[in-house]
């Protein structure tokens, strides 16, 4: 799959089946002085931090310092975000059901 520029310093590639999606997200805009805005979605999310370091914020929980090799899970509907601590971060996200908002044929 080709890489898609999401924003300045953020690109993603994805692959999916009918019910499961894997997204490779590369951030080259770090370190960031503040966390990204919180967001939530109805999808369950499991992620692997392949490269770099981040703070992970989930709901009202204390932030968690994650390094390359760490995993995390985000339940459906729970607000969450990250703050990049290194120049380069790569996160591998898995979503179920599919993130149709990520599919290019749904973008106008």
C-alpha cells in the first residue's frame, strides 16, 4: 500500500481484511512540546510502538512512558492521545472494526 500524508510530519500506510485493519503510522515531527488533542472512536485498538518514545494518555489515567517494543490497548470510545518524545516515532495500530474514515475511497 502507498504511504498517505496525514499532516505535516505524519504518514500512514494500511492494510485490511473485511474486519481487521493494521496501520503503520510514522511521525517525523517530534519531539512535540505538548500532547496531541485527545480523540476517541468506536473501534477497539491495539498498538505496538516499533520505534521511538512517547507519553501515552488514556482517559483520566496517569500518562505512561512507552519505548520501542512496548504494546498498548485502547478500548472503544475511550479518549486517548500521545506526545512524541523523540524525532522519529513508528506505531503499528490494529483496529476492529475497520476504520472506514482511513480508507481513501471514502474521502472526498
